[in-house]
C-alpha cells in the first residue's frame, strides 16, 4: 500500500476576529504526547503536532501529512518507510527532520508512561533514519494497522531541541509543527493560534481557538453555550440536553450538529464468575436485552443499536449478534437456553456501573437492563454503582460478574475493536480467551495492508464472539456538537469516525 501526498499549504491565517471558543466537560490531561491517552489530550495533539499520516475528513484510511509518501516495503507488513515533506518546521523555527521523528517514537517507548500511548507501539522494534528525510520503521511482527496507529495522537512528532528524551515536559508548553500553536494552557482554558510555519494539508478557517474546560459540570457548559459565552459545546452535554435544544429548532440561539462516531459500549461478562461464567446465562441475556427500548428511554435516540464488535462504518462490520439473537427480545428462547443448561431457578445477578467514567446515564441504562431481565421472570437482577477508582479495582480483583465498558477507538480500523478485547493483554479484564481468535484470526488480519482482504477473518471472529458472548455490544454513539447560530458548517467535519476534532474546519460569521 503506497500513500501519496495531497496538496495544500498554509502560510497565513484567517481574520483575527474569527477566534472560536469551544467548551467541553472533559479535561486535557497532558500537553506532552508521550503521556496523554485521553480524548481531551488527543484533541490538543491532533491540532498542535503533525504526524507522518493523518485521517482526512470523513475518511478512515490514513493519508500523508508530515510525510510526502509512506509505503510498506515488504509483503509481510513488517517494514514501513516514509519520506518527509520538504520545508517542514516546528513552531519555534527548527527544521523537522527524520531524526526528530525517530526521537519522538523512541521517546514514547523509552518513557513508557502508564498514562501514555506507548502501548499502541508494541509492535515497533526500531526506527532507522538513512537520511534527513527518510524514516524506516522495523516491526517485531506483521502489523498492517501501523499506518493508522502513527496517524493518531501516538504518532505526534516533537522537536529534539524542545523535549528531553527521558522525561515528560512539565511546563504545560508544546512545540509542534501542526496547524496550531499552543499559546497558553491552564486549569480553565487552552488558547491556540494559527501556526504561520505550518506546511501540510489543513487550511485553517479561523484565527485561533480557545478550548474552555468545564471539568464535568454539564449544567455550566449548557448555560455558557446558551448565554453565548462559548460558540460550540462539545463532549459534555447530556442526551437530554441535546434532545431539548434540538426540539427548540434554533429558538434558543443554538443548533445541534450530528455526526458519526465509532464510540461503543458493551456489557462485559467475567468468565470466572460462578453465574456470568455460564454460557447459558450469557446467551439468555443476549436474547432478552432490548437495545431499541434502551436507546429510546435512556439515550433519547442519541445512540444506535450495536449488534457487532466492529461498529458500522468500519471495515469488517457485521451484524453477528442480530443474526444470532435477533432484535426483538425473546423470553421463550432465553428460557429454552437456561432450561437446556439445567437452570430452573431465577438467575441472581448484579450489574455494575460507574457514572464517573461513562456518564450519569450509565446508571440509568444498567437499571433499565436489569428491569428488562427481571420482566422476563427468569432473572433477579439489580444495579450497583461505584466511583471509577473502586470500579476498576473491583474488575481487577474479579469481584464483578457483569459490568459496563465503553470504548473510544484510537484509530478507525477493525483491529482496534477486537485485538484489545480478545488478544494478549485483554483490556476488559474478564478472563476470556479463544485460541482460534488469538492464535489464528488476529495474527492473520495483521498481515495484510489491504484491509478489505481481512474482512472474512473479522467476520468469523465476530461470529465466534456472538456464540460465546464474553461481551454483549449495546450501542454505537453518534457524535454531537451544539453550536451558536453564527457558527458555520465546518463543525460537521469534526464529527466523523476518525475521532479527530479539526480546529481548522471551524469558522463563524
């Protein structure tokens, strides 16, 4: 697979009066790309730093950005070679060289920050720089997803002169070669201006962006939007808020912009639990959960039902759970599964939730699922909610039989919705392992840089998961931003499956 550069260079900025204020309830946890691995931090990285590749608006296949071209040089997807664009410079004026690229990747792996993206680069063996513009990545094993990984925040290029190789930058500053410069960062806001030295594919339509933090206070974010104190509310308003504003049809001075998203949520089953570890119990739950009712009553139709591990819009998406269990709940089929396994008493079950991680609607969601199970007469289920730190400790200790997990992808490839859950180092913590998946299907999908060739294997993987039900997919999110009436249509280009919020697309009258 060879990637050839697009065109379009920026040497100036839009009108100074067109600075955009974006409010969100998330925080930016890091300005150093060797540390951040959260949505807020990656929003900063995607706009301040360049990567060799990036995702075009509306696209899921990476294209050259800091690179002029990139290609796998072997048929096994183990050697990846990129050539940098000419004339790249960091915001401080330093030239961007192949040595800076090598330094950036070596630094992420060397620091190996627990809150950083080093885990995404686990297939990288070494980086070579045969000349100032050429970078060669040698991989430990075939990894056809490597281009997508380095197109993400994990591939951010930093200056050797502005960062230490063995420690994180602690002053809140950032030096990159992306379309924006970080002028100021504190607890309340981050201020960005257009980078006049940037050379790449982005074309900023504003003079800068102010990212204002509301630290989880959704009511304050909504109030600031309606008062005109922020131009765009992103990542923070509840489903109810979004639905209420949408119903007002612009009379509140704001409009809802809907986009696609690959964020998903699952019920996870602990295979070592005496109840949830029984296949019949898991299959019975799969027969009983009513996703449509869940989405209507809890999420105000701001999500869509998910019947597969790979979400819609991503290569390899199937409807494996729909094919196996249908969309309409069936008490009869659930009862038959339990009866065949010799389970005749009501199944006692606790569903565990944490609103501090996945939002206040999560408690309501799991309460609704428990009610659906109980309405069948086959279960005696309840919901318990704890704070995130205790929640993660409980999962780690194997105390929970059934719990909820959300997933925001690092890159829009089917591998990112399967390998973390079913490969080595299972991030779900549920003890599930299937050797057909781990030893044959996942390695084979990693070998082909033409991702369409891997569709059949991803389909078989999802069929196995639907049969064994270590997790139950519930919904796939839509992305929303609520904007003031003078904000133009560019917000739509910030809401796609790549999860890249493109500052440069924003503008207002």
